[in-house]
C-alpha cells in the first residue's frame, strides 16, 4: 500500500462548514489527493443523440484510469439540452483523457455549465475510486422512497417531482408537498400539491430530494430550510459523492447508483440503451457511514 499522510481531522469538517456544499466537497477531494496520487481521467462517456429525450440521455460519465466511473446529470442550462450540446460540440472527449482528476473535480466548485457538470462527475468518480480502494461497498437501497418510513402524521417535502413515487407516498397516508422550479407545474392536485415556495419545507418533518440539487445551486438553501426535519434523503444517480459534507448539513441518507458492470454500462450508454441492469441502487445512512477519513486509514493498512 502507498503511504497515507495524516488528514486534518475534525477541524477539517468545521472549516468545511464555512463553505458551500460544492466547495466543501472539493476540499475533501483535495485532502484525499494529498494522501496518494489519484488516477487521471481516461474518458468522458456521453449519451448518444438517439437517446435524447429519454432517461438514457440524462447522464454522462467520467472514467478514471483505474476504471472508476462517476455520473452527472446533463440536462441543465437556459435551454433544454444546452449542457449536453456544449459537451458534444466542444469535443471534451478528445481533450480530457490524461488530465488530472483533481483539476477537473475543482470545476464543480469553481465553474458553471458544462464544466461544472464534468467536475461533479469527476467528484463521483474519485469517490468510487476511494470506496473501492477501502473495500467499502454501500448496502443496496431498501426502497425507492429514501427509506423514510412514511406513515399517517408525516408531511413529506419532495424536492423535484418524482411522478412514479407520488402514488406510493400517498398510499402510506402521509401528506405530500412537492417543491419545483418549473412554474408550469405549480398548483393543487387531488390530495397533494406542487409549489415554487421553498418556505414550505420548514413544515415538513421528512424530505426527499432529487440529486440534481447538487448541480443547480439550490442545495445549500434547501438544506438550511430542512434543518428541523427528522429525516432528509437525497437520491438519484448523481448522489454518489462523498456524503460527509451532506451528513454534516442534515442529510440522513444518500441513495446513488453502484455500477457493477463498467463495460456493460459503457456499451449501453453508447448505444442509447437502458444501463440500469449494469448498476445497483445503494443507500448510505448517516449512522452507518464510517467517514472518508476512516476509509483513508483503512487504505493505509
């Protein structure tokens, strides 16, 4: 094993608390990079044009030279598809191989648009690299509602509309309020409603959020409004980053995807085919997570 240098300890988390989530995540990646050399970028994998408008066209992947893959949502921008179009037209696939994974990860905190998207994918790829080296594999997700144990008396704040989950939530007897950015979706529904006002989160005792908030600059404000919630779950393929910063800010569970068959995933993405069969949904609970510093210590053994 390569020598692992001491990390900054608990003081590091206190320092990170002064940053926004993106800055704190990148600061932790930088500390990991001080302990051993991170593998450089091997490739950028983009969804093919034939997948545009489908679920198979929503995510790109950064691959490190050790095979670690990290995903990021690509459908951001002033116009639908702007980020993905920029990634395709700027030919990042030919420029990124061989570049520093840490440098690319910094773009998550320092840049906007397509560069931020790539930076976040790099953060997720480095996280997978760390988990693999420490032999840490998260447990499979128990359900699709963030293991929130909903029931009558609960008021769930859903950040980002998950249409397939609405009926499941209502079936538990819980109240449901959805927070959305799209004004065309706002309004009452039968037994639930959609609002644009984040202040409603203060009255929700449980919160379920899409992982896209990690990219659209709303996460810090949202977490501040959820500080009194009993449980806060952040789920989606993008929720595959180091969870330390999120747990320190009130998130109680993250649910991402664990790619089991990297070659199968890449083939499916390149063909515009469903890639879910090559991955498993996982869940990391705050109380079960050892912390990235502990994972680094395990690598040193």
